[in-house]
C-alpha cells in the first residue's frame, strides 16, 4: 500500500465502511442493546460493555439499511451477539479509538474470547472518542465483516504489550487482522437465509 494511503482514513479508502454520527438514534439503540454485566477478563470493565453496545447499535442500523435480517441473542451470553435467519452466528467486536481508523490499523479479537466464541462471522466497529470521556463520543464506524474461517487464515497473533499498527501497545494478547482485509456486510446477506 502506498505511503500516502496509510494516512488516509479507512472511510476514504474502503467503500463498504459505514459511519454514523453518535446521535439520538444510535444512543437509543445502544440503550436497548446494553447490559450491565462487566465482561470477564476485560481490563475496561463496564466501559467495554458501553463501547460494545454502541458498536452493536451501529451494526443493527447498518443491517436494517442493507436489508439483512438478524436476531439479537437475548440471553446476553458471550458466545455470540446475533443469529442470522440461516442460523449463522455473528459476533460484533468494537474498539474505541481516539482517531479515525486508517489503513494499516487492526481489528482485534482478544485471546480470552477464543475458547468460548464459536461464531461464523465477526463484524468489527470503531467508536471514535477523541478524549475517551463517555460524553465525548463523536461517531461510530462499521468497518466490515469476515467469516471466522477467513479470520483464522488471515489474522496473526499479537502478544500483550506489542506495538499495534496504530502505534499503541496491545492491552491483552489477541489475534488481529488489518482493517483493509475486511469485507462489506453484504457477505452476511448470502448467509442470512
């Protein structure tokens, strides 16, 4: 990838990235999705649930826009977030960022999720929060989707503390994929029913 492109945002280069302003529609949907049990093994506790709910809200609105039927898994398990009409399981992974995601940045699946999340697809979202204060969220981007099988083939292991493409250190051990390797959510349509 050329050096000029590495400074451009993912939204500029990847036509399938959908961005939503953090407005009343996203907030209302996130309140429905949110549940207040802290994630086990997450260093961010309840904040991880808040960011996750915002990402899931944007994912739901995107699926409505693209006419992808799905059902939220009501038991709030951490096995998967959604099921498509075909029975395929979808897990939404959301990451808070202080800058818009750029080409070369990663989408992550924490290692502590490997043992219990057996899904068919991952969807990755990015919540833009320049100050990282709860009331300063600006927008949320649905970066794309990937089949679990393809994720396993293309992703790579990252150790705790390793430097990520964003320049930050990894907060936990994880498997990462470059965001430009993701696909549009249309890949879910073929598996929707």
